């Protein structure tokens, strides 16, 4: 994430970079030491999508301040 945004790791913390998923459970996070997108919770496809063939988890990356 840091590399894709062209930010240094310290800027991730300073700019409040975070990942927001739909619903109560936040499945993804930005690792503070590496800037990588990581899973924050166990993802159970059967529980999330049940009988749907294509399972998609949508999330947004929030960056405070101007880019």
C-alpha cells in the first residue's frame, strides 16, 4: 500500500491510513511496519457468501489529507 501510494512508512501513520470494510467486521488492515495490506480477521467464504459463486469483499483505503 505504501509503495502504491508513493508514501513512506512514517507517512502511513501520520496520515491515518486505514482500510475500511463493509459491515462490522474489518477483514483487512495496513501493517504499520511494512505498509503491506494484510488480513486482520479470518475470512470464511462459506459464511460470507454461502451459495454465491463469485465472492467479493469490498473495502476502501482511507488516507487523511490531500494526495
